[in-house]
């Protein structure tokens, strides 16, 4: 799961969406994930709830850990082609962007 080829704001939206799937559907421990990524739980919570956007390097870190830990789960949940990713972003992107 890498979105390094898309705009940073869209990456924020998409990675936030993935985290919400993991937290809400699969009940992952967000605090433990934050520590694994190397950030405080509050930082990741703020990102996940939409009150914080983050830079490409941190997005890379999050995507790498998520992919490493949850790839089998996410293969069923997420788009597998760039076109599917683009369509999903159109759906989940806030209307004010």
C-alpha cells in the first residue's frame, strides 16, 4: 500500500481512511500503532480524526508499518489499481477541497 505518487493532501485523506478502517472495523490498538510508527498516540489520533495533516515522510512511515502489519486484511478492503484509488479518493475526499 503506497500512495507516494499522489498529492500530499490526497495521501492524508487516503491514509486517514485506511486508519479508520483498521480502528473502527478491526479494532486495532491505535496507541500501539502510534508507538510503532514513532509518534505519540495523541499525534496519530489527531491525524485520524482529521484535525492534523502530516507530511510525506511521516505518511511513508505510516504506510510502511500498516502494510507490514495489516496487508492481508487491507488487500480485501482497499483498491488494487490506480484507477480504483482515484475513484475512492473522489468518494472520500471532503467536498471543500
